């Protein structure tokens, strides 16, 4: 989903708010979280991930590990910034590839 609105200076504000499913066998464990950090830290956009309204910084390894997101978890992903669409594309690709782990 994409939401839009106006900032105080009447500039267009776009934010991506969507979900991703954890489908790899071990969930968002340390190695998978490290791979996610490698992707998220490449972007200037604010990237938050979490369960429902409990969102954490997707560029912080400790925050990701504290989510306790096992296989089958649906995570909310909120991106905001100039490169949010490319960030979303790369994050979705990482999740779809099961973090490039063997089954």
C-alpha cells in the first residue's frame, strides 16, 4: 500500500506501508537479520519493520532480533524517503529468496 499526503510546506509526502512474510525455515535469526541489515543500510530512507503497531528500526540488528519473527510471521514494513521504492524491491527480493539460505 502507498499512502500520500502533504507536509507542512505543501510538498508531496509519499510513504510505503506494506507487509512481508517470513518464509525461510529459521525465521529472522541472526544471520538473516545480518543480511537484512546489509540491504537496509544501503538506503537513505527510513525503514521500519515489525508486528502491527510495534515497529523497529530495520537498520538496527538488536531491534530485528528482538522481534522474534519465526517462519510464518507476517511483518509490517514502512518505508519513507527518496529511495523507498528501490529499498522495498530489494527487501522483498531478500525475503522471497529466503535470505539465500539452504532449506
